[in-house]
């Protein structure tokens, strides 16, 4: 976060986790000219943490109007062994599972919102009004709020200086007389310092003391006088009275706040709107939203506009943009232009997701311009190339009748036009075309969008197939045989040997944390480069380059390596050297004249230069695998066996002067034989817990489904039941939930159950059908022995 006086001092505050210390650190750096000067670090504060178990580290920061810095910290406590109730395990060695050491500890900085005043020398002072006056025994004066689980997305009301935040609760669906309430997420307001109850309270309800060693329950905690007698507590035993949450809601529909809906939950704090914060800004939100709090939920996807009175008491809420469903909103703020910006993580966990994006929501009080979507059924092809352009998804929020105007341009010159909604066009000359759709409503409001189409070069057809072994799952130590075929309309094929095998990129990567396409692409760039460089070396060998140049030694001309080192880091070298080889010249490396190569295609010149410039990079390019071969699926020692093997084959064609190169690829995934319930492809009548680690059958006939499974060599399926599961049968069916039964087994209250499978081959959708409500599963494992 930037210092309030950043324009003068260029200070930036960073909260991070040093690699070799069990602390989370708040430091100040100088950020200037787009660079973070690491030498300027001033360590402001260390928050001591445990790193034996996950979770909850917080890390949100903001400045209030008095230039005090507020920092949120999580309870640093593993909660999944607490059955969805409060994690207060006091047994020896179980400190990571006891939130009384942190959130309920007045002498610990975790599970808090801290409030300090940074000073110019990198130190800090304690502002007036924190929870404990400086010098109070067994307390930390930095604490503004305590009793937090993992407060995030802090907001300060610019008018009142009140603090607002979201608070994610535990994962319990049902209340228990022996333990306490079902779990709630909360939205909270701090008008002054206070104790917000965790781990003794959630929502407006108290937990009971629970002895994890004897499984016996004790007294209910008193909100007016909470007591912390944990052996892991280093602070006061008698804690401040608790503050009630502002909004609280469970997995089920809330009686108090039914508009919030039901299902998974993850409360995300958002901004308070005041028109006075945007003086002189056009398009500012209307006075209707004055003083309202906009909140969202990472799972449920809504934005709510919440009204509260002058005392901070809840009045009402309503959906903001009721037709908008967000994809994992993780942050939401008003920008200086008055627009609302929402950062979306996407649908899922621990992956780079295609839905991840930053969206901007502007206010338009009058006629709204149309929203335009364009697509083409193919974006590259041989001549003549017929393309179906589509405006599907284009709409007008006011329901106006729209006019469509397509312009197909090449090098800025209009070649074709159409007023149809989705025209069919034929391109007869090679080149790069831009198809632009402009849509206009009756009031003249218009919007445009384009799609690029390359004519004159078809995308190569790449096929990758497994010729031995199961093609859905990998089994450690098993050998998979594979074969690649490539055909390109212009270049030929692997079969007729016009495409050399060395020009095809084949790679296999093990991804330990799931199917992450961004990581896959980064790993495979090196294999693609290997194939492309093999092509370039072939072009050099066929040309006259070797007559004057060698790889590492000077000849009549400089070595290729010397050229690479001379131009290392240059952004213009690629284009300049392509031009130099094409036109010839002398003078850079002496008097020797390099002849012109005017007949060599630009695509070949670019390949050669790219290869030469790569020689300055000491990092070794990974060699591509053969186009026909085998691979043993061995997980690296020490790597968590949770991932997938990604097989990929790709070929980039030669292109032409008018039509750029195209890449065809085929990717096959061998998934882990253990499939978490949240990683199944479809489900029906299933209820997931908060972190979606347990699936519970709602009815007889509830199911989980895996699509397009190769059944070859699969012998058994093992199911892991979750604690508290009902006793019942799980049937394995193919084709549909009513399809052929190929296996079944009985599951008990907790543990593993194994179903033998009927021997089958080929690919089918596989359904795991629950025959009794209340069956709870964590995962399933396919077995090939």
C-alpha cells in the first residue's frame, strides 16, 4: 500500500513472509520510477507465526484519515480437525490447532486488526483509542480489534472514520448441544476498538468449551466476560466483552438476512460510497447510494448495497445489479474516476482461471450503449477462406432495436461490409483481416468489437494419442506409449516427411498442484523453442550462412554466439538483423561484405535470427521428446502426489510473407487416480461443506460424475467416507445415473470402502450414485491392480 504522502516520500508498505523466518513482516520501501528499491527496506513490524500448519494470515492494509496504518492478521490456526466448530485444541503439541493462542490472546498480534502510526524514520507510534493502553500488562498496544478469524478487505468510511471488513467463518453446517453453533460468515463494523469474539463466538452465538483429549464439553462462554485459560495463551485471562457482528449468515438461508441466499460462503468487504469523495468527477454514482456499504461474497457471486443508520445499526439491503453474477470476487473498490472496480479470481481454487479478470462498472444515468460480442467459426485457414462471423451475445440493456455494421479490413482498407447480424464472408487473398462490428441503438449510442482472421495459412492439424495404458489416469511407475501425427495444408506432414520430426514440439510435465494452464504454458515454451530452433538450424545448414559464420568461433564473419551477446537485451535487434540478412551489408564486424538474401522468406529469416539471439541465454532450452515414444509416470521424490501429467504436442508452420505462422497443438491430461469430490465433473443433489472437501448426499439417487473416463485396465474404486457419514451403498454406473451398474460397495461412518469393477474398455461417463441421504465422501481413488 502507498503512503498517504507518497507524492513527497515515495514510500510503499509491504506485508510479506520472509522465506527462512517464522514471521510475517511489515516493511517500508521506496517505490519510485516503477521500481521497488530493495535496499531501502525499513522493517516496521514482525508478526510471529507458526508454519507447521496452514491457514489464515490476513494481510490487508489501509490508512485512515489520520494517516494511521491498519493491518489485518489471521488466526494462523488449522481448523479442519475441529469438525466445523471452534479450533481450541489444548492438547500438548497442538498449538497450531488452538486459536486461543492468537485471536483470543491479548498479547499476540495474530487474529487482530492492528492500528499504528508510521513515523518518518521507519518506526511507529501508537495512536489514541486502541484496545489496550500502552503499558497494560500482557497486552500489545498495536491491537485495535481482537477476536478475528481472518479479517479481509478493510474499508474506512471517509465521513465517520469507522472501520468495515468481511470475516470468513468455519465450515460447520449444523449446531451441536455439545459444541456450539453452526458456522457463520460475518460483515463487521468497528466504530471504536473492540473484541469481536473469535474463537469463543461466531455470529451472535457462543461456543462451549470442549476438551479434545477426553471429548467432553464444558461451559458456554460468556460474551460479557470471555475467559481464556488455554495453556497456549500468553495474555490476559479475562478478555474484553464481545461486539456483535453487523451481518452474519450460515450455509442455509439466514432468517435475519434471507436475501443473502444459501450455499457456500466467503464474505468479502467492500467500499462505502460518498459523493464527496469524487468532487469534479463526471459519471459519479447517484445520491441514492450515498453512505451505503457495497459488499460481496466470493462464492455466491452477488453484490449487496447495505444501508445503516447514523449509529451504525443495520437498516436494509438490496441486490446491486441483480443480473450480475461475479466469478469469485476477491476485491472491490471505487476508483478515482468514480467507477466501481471488481477483481475476480475465477471459479475454483489454487489455479490460474480463465474467468479471472478486473471489471469496471460505470454509472450511466441515461441511455445505455449496446454491449457487443463477436466471434468467428475459424480464425485462420487456406484460400479461399469462408468465415461465419457471429454477433451472438450482443445485447442492449434498454431493449432497443439495434443496427449492425460489419467492416472487414486489411491493412486499414475496407475490403467487405455487411449489415447482417451474423454474415458469411469469403476471403480470396492472403493476409491478416480485422472484422469489426459496430452496433448502434436508436439514440445513436454505439459500441464496437473486433476479431482478427488470418487468410492464406491453415492451422496445422496435430494429433496425439496414447497407444498403451489408460488414457484418463496415471498410475505411478506405469509406462504410457504415445504417438504424434502432424499434417499442414501448406507444409506437408510428418507422414510424408515434408515436416521433420525435429520441428514438432513434444513435452510431458508433471504439475503437482493441479491442472494450471498458465504454468503448463510457461513450462512448454522451452520445448516449443527447442523445436523451432531445430528448424532454424536446418535452414542455416541449407543456406550459405555456414560459409562465413560458425557457432562459437570467428570465421570470415563473427560467430553466432558473438552476435547474440552483442545484441543481448535489445528490443530492436530481431527486426534489424532480419533486415540486415535480407539486404546484406558490412561495417559492423569489419570490412567483410555479407551478401543479400532477398529470396529467403521473411518467416525463415525470423526463425534464423530468433535462434541466433537465443544463444546469449545461458539457460538451457529443454529438448523436445520424440514424436513416437513411451514415458514412465514417475512422481519426483518429495513432490506431493496430487497433480496431473500434461502431454502436449505442437507444431508451428512456416507461414508466408502475407500470412503469419500458425500453431496447432493437442493436449492430453492424465489426472491423479485420487479424485477429490470437488474435482468431479458434475453432481446432482449434493451439498458441499464450506471448503468443498466433503460431498453429502441430499437424497437417494444423489450422484457425482466423471465425464469421458477411459475404463481400460481399471479394476477397483476406493471411496473415503467423511466423519459422520450415513451407512449406505454407492453404486458405480456408466452412461447415466440409471445406467449399467459396473460396481458397488457399502460405506460406513468413516473410513475406506472398495468396489470391484466389471472389466470394460473404451470411454464412458461414470456416475457414482448414493443410495441413501447423508452419505458423506471426501474422495475416490481408481485402482488398476
